[in-house]
């Protein structure tokens, strides 16, 4: 699934989709990425500088929250691809991707006050905002290319699968319940003579609104002998994607 697992268990035992917590995790994740990048720059150009261990403590706590959110309610627990205490993020190292991202945010959100304060004409303001959105859209593809271009295809065996129901937290108390379904699979594959057991990231365009829809999605991609395709990071074999290598990014379990 894209992003942190969007599931938690309420007091009644039902699964809910807690967008507030998920959004907070995403913001914290990107804040920590910027923090680490800033620390690396300081250490490179000022090697004698004394830095405290705030980022390490922050990362450890955020990782615990990450694990708790994505494993709540699941029988199949996520298999981490980073050591304990280290946040699992797909961080694009290409500076051009970050420039596109920052320029996109600046263009879109900067165009709003320019337009509302009549600093620029309406066509120019709308053009700046549209340009910002296009840059943000483009940054998704450059991120995907830089993060996943080295991933390789391997054959795997699906040894277990699970489908869970969860509910949009915003529909609680309303007459209409927005219920969705999410899959998690457990796979094994062999790479360079070693067998790895993984819970690959499943990238999909839309949420499943029926259990049958999820099972059909999996059945179409896992044959009767339970064989399937994974895309793996050769430098970090526990970091995998199910069936198809993503063309956009970043994606996290």
C-alpha cells in the first residue's frame, strides 16, 4: 500500500482509516528527511561540529509509531527492511527531484497570495499555480525513476495472504459507511543463493471497495501454484514491490 498503513483498531474492534494520524506521520517523515539531510551537510562541511542525538531519538520514536500503525489489526505482520529504530522511508537522493518538489510547492502555494492580492493578473496567477502543479506531478515521476530504476525482477512464491476491511474514520456516526479493503501478502524468493521472506509493497491506483475486488486483484497476479512476480532492491533485498515496478514515488508500506 502506498504511504504508511492507514489502519488502526478502535475500541469496538472495527478497522478504521485514520487519515489524521497518517497525514501526521507523512509530515513527520518528510521533516525527519530534511533534518537528516541538513545534519549530513553540516557534518560534511563542518566535520568538527558537535551535534546532539535529537534526530536519532526522533527517528526511533517515529519508527515505533510507523510499525504500530501498519501492523495494527493484521495477522501478517510487516517484515521490516531497515534495522530496528531506523525509519523506513524511500528518500530520493537526486537534488533535482527536491528542486522540482520545492519549485512546485512554491509555484502553487505562492500563486495563491499573488492572485488574491492582485499582485499579478488573473491569467498569470492561474498560470503560476498550474505550473506549480505540473512540477509537483513531474517530481513524482523523477522520484520514481531515481528510487526504483535499479530494482530487478524475480520470481517468488506467495506463502500467505490476508485481506482486511477498514473504514473511513470521517464516516463514523454518519448513515453512510465508507468501507474499503486492503491486501497484505507474505512471499519467499531466492536471490544470490539466499532465501528471503518479505511482505512486498502493493501499489494500486484506487482503493478496493469489496473483498471480492481485492481477491480478484491478487488472483490475477498470483497463479494457481502461488507463483508471483516481485521487484526487489538488489542492495536491500527485503525492500520489494509486488507484481509491478512503480513508475512514480515515493511509496512506503
